[in-house]
C-alpha cells in the first residue's frame, strides 16, 4: 500500500478508526499525512508517536525533521535535544545542525554537524551541510576537503550536482 493510499484509508477518511498506538503505524500515518500536506495531522501523529515511544531517539528525529521542513526550527531544536538526551544519533545531530543553521546559530550548527559526523563518519549529507556552513563562514580550505570527501562517497547525492555547478562558477569567476 502506498503512503497516499494509507493516508486516504487511515488518516483523511472520516470513518478512520480510533487513534492507533503502534509506533510503526503512527510513524507511517504521520509520514503519509506529511507527504499529503496535512501538517496538523502529521504533527498530531508525531506527538502521539513521541508519547508512545517515551521520546525514543528515532521518534524524536522524525518529529524534529517534519518541524524543520515546516519551517519551525525552534521546535525542531527542542525535539532533537530531547532525542539526544535519550541516545546519540547522527540523524538527530544532523537535524539539530540544520535547525540551528535555520535560526542563524552558526556555531551551534557547526558543533551539531560535527557530532553528526562523529556518529555517522563518512555520511555525505552531513559533510555537505558542514562544508556549506564552512564556506559561508569563510573557511574554504576546510570546506573543500569535506565537500571532496562527500562527493567521493556519494556521487548520486543531490548536493553533488550543486557542488559541481558551484565549483564551475567559482572557477569561471577566477578567470582573467
């Protein structure tokens, strides 16, 4: 069953049965609601997931991520911190870094991205996020090494094409 079908059958339908309590089902329903643009239901189901799992790190990561995507970085920071209090996770630290960055808190963002890479060494998305942050803070040499490592580990990541475009534009600007 696709997420859209799941959403239509279990979330959007007025005849939907009572609130599920199974964490896997809550996560799937929250994901389906989010993908269908029903943020209120996605948040409600994610909050229920947090309650059912007693703020397990994976549940906190999902809840923080959807808040971040909905441009609620402060709530994302709160949820990611709740998750990191229960257990270390590269995903939680990466989301925390993105949320801090969205709020302009660059030092906190850098620290979180570095923690994400400690938990998930070689994880290209965290390398790209940290590399981009270092570029924006005028630390090109450090950034280029991270971006080089990230592109060598994940040539299919969407950031790779952005990096190639950026590198080409930078090279052209330096031409006499």
